[in-house]
C-alpha cells in the first residue's frame, strides 16, 4: 500500500511538472515572449517548483521513515530471536541437571513392607559446577536425619546420597535401588548464578 502511494505521488509530481512546463511554453508562445509575461511566468514556475520540491521532500521523508521503521523492526526481531535462543540454551543446560530417587533399604513383606532409606542420585552432565540448595520430599516421606545442603555437584559427575527416612509403606519391587514410584521429591539448584526447580521425572522451571 505504501509503495503504491509513493508511485502515485511520483506520477502526480511528473504530471504537474509536465502541465506546468507545457502551459508555460504555450503562454509564452501566445504572448510573444512579452517581458511582463516572462516575469509572471517565472513567478508561476518558481511557485510550482516550490510545490514540487515540497512534495519531493515529503516523499523522501516518508521513504526515510519507512526505512527507519523497517530497520527498527528488524533489530527488534533479531533481539527477540537472540533472547529466545539464549533462554533455550539456559533451559537446555538446566535440563542436564537431574536426580533420581530410588528405593533403599526396608523391612517387612507384602503389604507390611516398609522403606527406611533412600538412594538419591544427582546427575550433572554440564561443564559447570552446580549447587543443590534444597531437597524436599513429598509427604508422608520424611528424612529421619538432616540432609546437609547445599549439595555440591562437580561438572560432569554424579553424586549419590543414602539418607535414612521415617519408615513408610512401599512396594517390595521399589526397594534395593529400584526406581521409586510411590513417592516424589524435588530439588532447588543453582547453575551459572540462576535458580531452577526440578521434580524427579519432570522438566526444570525457573525459580524456587
């Protein structure tokens, strides 16, 4: 639409210029190049030239504004794309920090089976050090001994903890380092100065 407007403006300017030149030559021819007509024609031509100059200035201004707007939009889109790519990189990095709660020791049989400890595996497959600031268990699972935090995870390493817990009912097949399905847990950790929260088996999210 803007391109069509500019094309019409240019066409209109040339049309006016053509009419003015044609009318000027015709009048001068009819009046026999009379000095007064020459002066009047010069004034008329100067006025029209001024109008054409203003129209041309408007066109140049609009073209420049359109260019500036296009450039601003391009930079905005590039900035937005860069921010999105950076955020995705951070999410991908945070996703490389995970943990697995597994069943530990227990006693009893059948429906009377109780779990008394956990095996916790903290995996850090990034090239950065990670600090686990908080470890939380879903109720009624509770640690019977304080798990000291922060838990430091070296780059590209796995840390294993075996905290004791208050005895809770458990399926026999979840003991002895088998994947824990009956209870959940979450960690809050920092990597590269940013805080993330992650539940076992889920993607990380920002914040505590």
